[in-house]
C-alpha cells in the first residue's frame, strides 16, 4: 500500500524537475554558443596596419580606447559592425585621430560590465525559462485537475457545494440509518432548540457499510434535507502530492466550513487517511498520512459543535480505522448502512424506476426477489442497463424481459465471488438463524429477539439474530446464562436437524458459548462440581485481560470436563426444542427466506402462529 501511496507524488513532481533540467541545458547552450556567435557577428578583428590604412582613407568615425584593444566604428557601415585591434604603444595616434576628425572616447562598453553580462546571460534567460515552465505546468495541472504548484492554497473551490438537491426520498430503504441522521438534520435546522437546553450533538457520525449501499448518497441527502452547504472530500484526496499537503488541506477545509456554518463536512473513504497507525512506523511508514490524520483529529477536537458544523464520514473498512478516530468527541456515532433486504431492494428499484419510462406491466418485486445480496448501486445499474437494452431493441418503454436480462448481465459473476449466496447456502443460513430465534423465543429466561436477518452483514457474518434484554440488568442468573448458551448453540442444532450435516458457519457462536460456559464454571461459581471456588480471576481488562489461573493442572482437566458437560446439556436442550417445533421451524424459515429479514413484531407474530403457548411454557 505504501508503494501505491507514494506513486502519485512522484508522478506529479516529474514535470517540474524536467522543466528545470531543460532550463539548465538551454542556458548552457545560450551562454556557450549563441552569445559568442552573436559577438562574432558584430565584432571583427583587424591588424593595426589595416586600422592605420582605414584611418588614412578617412573611413573611421569613432575609436573607443579600451584597456587592451581599440574598438573602431566605420563611417559607412550601416550594420554597425565593430572592428577591433590590439592597443599598441603609439604616441602619434591621438594627434592623427584628432587631425582626421575622429570621435575619440574611452568609455567602458556595456556588454563588458561583469554584473550586467551575468544578469543578461544567466539570470534573465533562466527567469524566462522558469516562467515558461511554470505556465506550462499550470496549464497541464489544470487539465489534470489539481495544481502541482498551488501548494494547497487554491484548491478550495472543489469541495463546496451550496446545495446537493438530494433528500431522504432519494434514498430508498435504510430506515434505521435515516432515523439516526434525522436528528442531525433537525439540529442543523433548529440549533437553538438544542443549545438552549445545553444538549451537545456528536461532532461526527460514521456511515459504515459495503460499497454501493448509499453512504455517499445518504450524506448528501442529509445536507439536502437540512438545506446547508455540503463540503466533501475523499480520503484519498488528502494523501497526495507534496508532504504536508494533506494536513494543510484539512486545515483549509475546516476553516472554510467554519465560515460557511451551519454546514456538513463529508469525508468519504476515510479509511484512506484513518488507517490504524499501529505498525505504520516499520517499513516505509507513511508519514504523510499520519500528519493528515493528526491534523484531522486536532481539528475535530478544536472546533465548537455549537457553530453548526457536522462531520460525516463513510467507510467500508471500519475494522482498519485508527482507534483515535472512534473516541468520544470524534466519530463516536456509528451508523450501519447495510445491504438492502427484499423490501429494501424493491424500494430502491422503485426510486430509480422514476427516472425511466417503464411499461405498466413491469414487476419490480420479481426483480427484487431475483437479486439477493445486490446493493443499491447494483440495482440503479440494473434499471439503467434495462433502459439501454430497451433502446437497443427499439422499444419506447422498458419491459420485464429487459429488466431480467439486465439482472443477468449486471450480477453475473457476483455469485462466484461470494458476494451473493447460492440458494442452498441461503437455506442453510435461514435455518440456522431461525434456530437461534426460535429457541430463544421458547426459553423464558432468554433475551427477546429484536431482529433476524439473512442479509449478509458488513463484518462478514452471513446472517444474524439480534437479541436485546428486556430491561438493562447488571446481574445475570444462572438460568439466563444457560438460556444464552442454548440460544447460541441453536443455530448449529437447526442445521443438524434439518440437513443432517454441519457447516463452518457456527464458529463464532461456538466460541461465545464456550467462553460463557467457562466463565460460569471458573468465575461465577455456577457449576455444581466446583461450587463457589474462584478458579480464575480476571485481571483488569484494559491491561491485557487474560484470566489468571488459580488452580492446578488436574483441576484444569476437570474444568474442561465441566465446561464440556454444560455445553452438551445446552446443545441437547436446543435440539429437543427444535425437534418439538419442527413445523414452526420450517414455517418461520420459509417466511425468513422470502422476506430476508424479520423485525421483532413480525417474528413474535409468527411465533404466536406456529409455536403453541403450551409447548413454550414447558421449557
Ligand atoms: P456508497 O457511497 O455506499 O459506496 P453510493 O452512495 O455512492 O454508495 O451509491 C451509489 C449509487 O447507488 C447512488 O448514487 C444511487 O444511485 C444508488 N443507490 C445506492 N443506495 C441507494 C438507495 N438506498 N436508494 C437509492 N439509490 C441508491
Ligand atoms: Mg461512496
Ligand atoms: Zn449463529
């Protein structure tokens, strides 16, 4: 990555270096060849005898005495060619010149002044060449879109945009993200309301999600909704050209933003500057990026949010971001922008279908169903591709076959790249997630299911069941801990029951279940075998955090046994529950496969329908 980063500055510096080199070469040619040539043309050397005979003939108008030579001007020489001859010790010369009426002088000729000849011969041409090179460079740089020699001063105009013209209506789906951003819009519209009460909004919000899900679009929509100017720069814009440029751009950006407040500052692809600094010091650490990041951090700390500058940033690599960026007072609010589910995809298609003339018979829902895993950008592309196909076919409106073909061409290859799950994989993931959710619904001590989804998430999981405790609790009972382990193991259990085979998809569940089971045995005193013996003590989690063992090797073996027993019991319980509710498992999975995500109400309704109350209470 470092070679890549430094590539740009080298390329940009080359023209400057090149023009300086050319200048120097030209300069030597000028002083070494052209000047002497010019001198030869205007000054011709003659012998003293020739000079005397010219004087005799009365052809000389003027003689200038220099220290070692005489410079002679002829009367009838229109070109003004000078003749020179050596200065001899001739006492008769002056009277003879006077007699012939020749003008005599001994002024030092201008071209012999060392200062003047230096200025004329070296500095002036160099200046001219440099100016020429500068102008050339500037016109080149203008064409390339950035000023090589502008040193970050007049790049200002690229970022400001008085109005984006986008609103939340242009962003389909992404309701949760929009909801979080509404508060920012409200703050920008009515800052007084917040200031009066003393409320401070977060300075920055970070939009996190896969490429093409509409992060940039959302940021622009926030500015459009709030009707404030939109300053935007991409992270990679900062890291280029000369060292120190990135930092000065950041300074510049914030200065301008403060002048234009209230406004939005948007830093796209912030990972380009915000990459973790750890390890950057080793081989070819990128100083430039670090300076830029430091400047950004200090600007964020320095400015006063009550002025109405809100900073938004976007990234699809939240895992590589420097921790310092995520600290309170910086990008402490994270807004996930995930891939759309079925309903979301249909909404995106509808938004983009507004711009294209569609046949009344097109079925966008069918297209949404055919494009699992597609992001907003893919869907916008599909609509456009379909319009192109319609034109090519000589149609005046887009028909269903155009859309179907556009899906094929746009999404071809994505399945292979693993971006989109195959139907079989999707079924496995759906059963797995329903397993978690269903078991948790059946266990009275388990946390409530908040959301079940099989839309792949940013952080690499294929599906996900989100649970929230019904009330905030700091104390957890043994029953709750057991219910949590059972729920964690239920995903894999569902796979076993339905497919009689297991996959690697449960690694994280297993890890978390094992951790909790081990903690129950060694820290919480929740096992029958050991009673309340602290087998492990946890050191301060901020100082390493590895548990300290307080027991012997033989005990260690028994601890492992006890943990294994807990896990087995919970696993068995999960399987039992799922066996008892096999019909419900199938029915809810079918709905999940169809809709791709279920919120808490939808899930609760399905449970009421398919899972009998009586069975639920037994467990
Ligand atoms: P990101 O910044 O997340 O990579 P963009 O905001 O640049 O994605 O999205 C690219 C394009 O895809 C947008 O200009 C828009 O046309 C389309 N798009 C993406 N998400 C949505 C959405 N939720 N609603 C409507 N259009 C979308
Ligand atoms: Mg973007
Ligand atoms: Zn799972």
